[in-house]
C-alpha cells in the first residue's frame, strides 16, 4: 500500500442487536483518490460510511486516520480530523437559511465581553464566497433550504461538507435525486475536489457516476468485502455482477 | 376593457396581494393587537385604555408570559411541556415554606427559580436519558408529580404573607412622579420591567447565540443537528431546564402578586401557555416561531380576557372565544402557507 494513505478501516464489524450490518470489512483511501463503493440495498454501504464519519461506533475493528489509530465518539471528532460527510437524506434543516445550514455546529462568532454571539455578517459573507467558489447559484444566502430544489439542496449539502477545507469527503448517493443537468455539475464538483488533493468516497448505484469520477471501486455484499479493483482493470458489467453477488 | 387587459389587472392585483404576504407574516399579529385595542377602546372608552387597566393587564400577563416563553422554546424543538403549571405551583409552595421557616428574603427569592430549574432539569433528563417516546408523556407524568409534591409539602392548604422584598417583584410600582408631578397615581409595574428584560434576554439567546440557533435546527431536523456534531440530548436538557426555570420565575412573580401560595395556583396555565405560543405563530411541529410572536400571543390572550371581563362577558363565553381564536389563528396560518406555496 502506498505512503499516501489518509484513511483506513481494518476488520470493521457493526451489529444492531441480532442483525449483522458489517462483518470484518476493510477499506483504504489514498490522498486525492476517488473511491467508489457499490453494493445492493442492505449491503452495508451506508452503515460503513456512518462508521467512518463517527455517527456509529464500530462493534469491532479499528479506524486509522493518517496511519494513526483513532476512536470517533461523534461526527465532530471526524470533522476535526478533516473528514466530512454528505448524507443521503442530506441532513439539512429546512427551516434554516442556506448559510445557517452550511455553518451549523461551527457558526462564526464574535466575542462581546465574556459572551460569544453569532457573527451574522461574517457567516453571510463566508457563505456567499464559498457558494461563488463552487459556482452554486441561489437567489440569496438567506434563502431557506426548504424553498430550494433537490439539486440545490444537494449543492448546499456539498457546500457544507467542503466549507472547512476537508481532506476526505464521503458522499452517499450524491446524484440519486437529481435532474440530468444537475448530475453533471455534481460530478464536476467531485473531480474538482480530487484536483485539489481531496480524497472522496462515493456511494452510488449509477455506473455512469462510478465510471466518470472514480479511480478505484470496491463492492460490498451482505456486509462483507466482496471485490475490489482499479477502475481501469474492470468493466461496467463486472461491477454490476459484483453488486448482484456474482464473480467469475 | 378587453379580455387581455382584464387578465393583466387580475395579475397585478394578485402580485400586490402576494407581495403583502411576507408583511403580514411578520407584522400581522401586531396588527391584530392594534385592532383589538381599537375595538375595546371604542366599546369601553373610559376604562380600557386607562392607566389602571393597562397596568392591570401587564401585571396579569407577566407571570403567564414566563410560562409561555419557556413552553415556546420547548415547542421550537418540536417538544411539549405540560408540567409548567405544576412547576409554578411547586415553586410557589417551596417559596412559601422557605418564607414561613424564617429564611432571609434573598434566600426565599432564590427558592422558586431554583425549584423550577430542578423540575425542568428532571423533565429534560427523563425525556433524553430514559428515552421516553414523546415529551408529552414525561411531562404529563410530572404534571401530576410536581403538583402532588407541592400539596404534600404544604399539607394542601394555602400559605400567605411574604416579605416586602418578595412582594415587590410581582406587585411593585415604579412611581412616575417625575413625569406626572408630585403624588401622581400613574406607575409602571415592576413585573412589566422584569418581563421585558427577560424577553429581551431570551430574544438574544435564541437569535444571537449558537445554542439558540441549534434549538431551531433541532426543531427543523434533529438528524441534521446530530450530523452536525450537535449534542441534541444536551441541548434538549438545557431547553427543558430553562423552561422550568422560567416557570419558577413565574412562581416568584405570582407570589408577589397574590401574597399567597395556594394549591390551585397555575392550574391549567400550561394550556394557556401553549395557546399563547400557538396564537403567536409558532409551529407545533417545531423549528418555527419568534419571541416577539410569543409576546404578542400572550398579549392577545391577556387583552381578550381583560376586555371580556370589562364587558361582563361570562367566563364560559370567554372559554368558547379563546378556543375559537386558537383554531382561527392556526387556520389563517394554514391558508397563508397555501397561498405562499402556490405558483
């Protein structure tokens, strides 16, 4: 394995009561690499992502960030290590404006005496700068998220994940709910992140997504490692076979 | 007028109407208060806007507004607190017993908010750590428990007579001799000042601090809050504790106002608080509502009761009217949403 390893999971298992969601799963990710994770519904992809981001604690196994073993107690811990997650259900609060969502949990503040107050001006300015950098078009940074289209919401979710110079971004079905035109924008965004040296893990059902942006693809089947390959050494048909549990 | 012209005019009228929606959304409720004041002034020109009656309204709503403000924060998190009426009674009884025990006034003064604080924390811990399926159940339980404890410690009988320093909070008068001349009868109730200060502090808290922002986020999407690394359980405990604390302050104000602690204190006032919050435009499903709206909701309830009393309308009719206003207020909100989302 290369020296560029930024993230590694070794023999990770996750049990929910009597259900085994993950069984001895290994995963590694290099700097600036885009890894595709495929698998059927219930194969354990989303559970694995939630373990990597610290939302779930693994029942067994260990995680390594930059080759150092870590224990994640909450998503805050993984954020501090430079890992950001874009959730399938988007994890946005519809009642709050775009800027509040991007900075939720990490709001810019200013000190007034002994108290910390929200810095509304700074948040607005940072939001507008960041949206412009990602070429995301919205009417205003103060628009409520519930007023946005599905594609705009996905853009806000990605903007949220990348607002703090993340080293690793996890994306769970980033194009699932999007119109064709918006899919291309999201994929371009992923390739941009790669150019900037960000490592990305993409979960997707869509072979077009996998074969457009990924360097490597790994398949989970019934909660276990099933197959893995550099993208150039495999084909769509083979990957689709893996998803259905077939190997030559 | 030909056909096209007419259609154009319809469209203009509609856009003007649609453009007015945000204005009504923000200030409609204040408009409603002004209308109520105008109508009551016309019906009772000598009495309603008299200094005495207006201060009376403020004194009446001051303790109720504390409950409404606390319940409002809870409702913003998509929760509910049914126990505030019992918390106010228990903190009032605790205060009375401390007073009867001969404790100095500054200790007695702290007893009510402290009891409220602990009761609220008990609710919060129960809801989060015991994983109750809904705050309704936990606070329904404590609604009985807190009032029961209040009756146990007092023997179920009223306790009267508090120190002047305690009474001043709920019943104190700030004389306005400076403006109206020596011996003038005009004054500002101390409880009104206290109410304004507390509402202002909580307005700052909810709109200009991170925890305030997180309270709204939890109401909008608790999953999003959790994913953002926010400790949702801890924030919920803070919210229920503050709600109890405010009910305790309400108990302190009520102690001053009535100079007595009595078994029926605050009975059903949790429902008045919820009504005021809903009339004030907060969403029962969480994430929506403003401190100013709560203030307006409290004032509407207070003005309505006062006006109906002045006009000798029976309490029974008052109940019917307040119930109708709750339904009407929410229905107007439903209509507004339909208008706002149509394209």
